[in-house]
């Protein structure tokens, strides 16, 4: 037997021996149940992949050997279920001191740019949120609108009317029952387009500039036995996808697929 053939056979035997060891060293598969909310195009039970954010989160976790199952709930219930451990976690939330008492936050998955929506043709001259004290704001229960907004709300500087969902706030804005409604720019425009009658939707426009930018993250209930491990795996795989450019490509492809789906249905 030649030396080359001998070495090749020895290599095959060594590889066969190492396979079980590699399997033993692999990260065990995990499954998590997440609460989701309606916030198209980022999250929606009725959109392909569950929305842009859901597809990204599913793929990042898949690479960490974690499968995600989604349940869809009203906005405030989605975050409260994660905070109480009724689900393992949720997605699409920005860190706050209050939420961090119950939840571990991942690194930023997507940036979140908040703008003020108003009625077409009206003018609001302002530099800081304090300048908007004379006007009526609508907000959605369970959402966070920045530390500054919360401080001005609690001190009574801003007049705030709380509603259970974003669509109701947009309807109130169109009807003149509130003057301004903060929402992520793309999500607000798409929700207006999809959920309101055309004549009502035509009366609502976003202001040109964001008033606040914040990260959107995955959250895991602190009481979950693998909470730290889940965040570790997610952050590791998320960084790999960011560094390779795969994350940006996946977001672009998913956004195109979702808007193509929407256009075909209309």
C-alpha cells in the first residue's frame, strides 16, 4: 500500500471519529415563543415572513440553532406578555429603564426613526417638543415615545390622549380629535395606506424630520432559564450577518417582497 493511500484512509477514520465529538460540542437546539404586534411593514401576521423584522429575527436565530414561534397580539399585551413570562420574549422594542427590570435586550436589529404625523395643510413650527405644548397628541398604550416625551407628558406640558392601537390614533388624527401622532415614518405611512379609507388617508402626512431615533431590539424574559444564552446566540449571529453584509441584503429583499405583495393585493 502506498503512503498516500494509507494517509488518506487514516484521514477518513479520523474524520469518522471526530464527527460524534463535533455533534456533542454543537449548541443544543432551542425553541422560543415570541409575541408579535401589528406594525407593518416591520411586523404583521398578514404580511410575508411576518414582516421585515420578523424575518430578520427568525433568520438570525436559525443560525444560532434556535427556532421561533410567533403569536400575534394587541400592542400593549404583546410587551406585557413578555414582561410577565407568558411568552419567552418579543421583538420590535426599544430599551427603557422600566422594561429592563423584566427583560434582557439584544443589540440593535434595526434603527427606529420616529416622526410626527399631522393633517395635510397644517403648519407646526417647532424646534423642541416643548414648543408643541398647545397641541393635542395621541399615543398608543404600551409604546415608548422617548424619555423627553415621557417627561413632558408626566409633567403635563404635553396634552396626551391614550388609545389602544395605532389605527385608532390615525383615525382620530384624520377626524381632528388630536393634532399630532408620533409613529415610525415608514410604518405610519403604510398603516395609513392599508387601514384607513382613501379619503381619510389622504388627510394624513408625516412631518419631514424625525424627532427621535432609537434601536429596535429583541427582548427575552429575564426569568427564562436560557435567557442569557438566547441573547448571546442572537447577538453573535446578528454581528456576523451585519459584518458580512447579509443583514442589509436580507432587509432589502424582504422589503421588496412585502411591498410587491401589498401592491398585488390592492
